[in-house]
C-alpha cells in the first residue's frame, strides 16, 4: 500500500489475490472463488472473512461496513451485509 507521496506504507503477501475493493475506510483483498477475504486498514490486516461458499465479490463502504457476495449451493448467489463491528446484519 502506498501513501499519496508514493511511499510504501505497508506490504503483505496476498496469496495470489486477484480482486481488491476499497470504499474508503478498509481495503478488501481476496481471490475470486476462494472462501476467505482479508480487510486491511492503513496499518495492518484487521479482519478475515470466512465463508462456507466461494466468494465472488466483496464491497466495502466509507463507514466501515461491507458486503460479501458468495456462490451458495442451490442459488445463483447470496449476499451477506456486515456492520463496522464485523457482525452480519443482513443475509439475502
């Protein structure tokens, strides 16, 4: 991760992640089809999302909440919305 001056402020192994989302407060890094994703702030990883089903997308927002879209068996996809305390608040 780089600051506005282009200086590296953090680096970490991402285990071949191929997707990134940043809505402001957090950066989500994940590999599509894997069952986990990691959230980072400016300093370190702060939370790992573990799913029973393959993750297809993670969307973060400016307030610290986020949504995880996964491929659930028997459905095209499922969406779980989390609050900024990392607790699920809505599943669809």
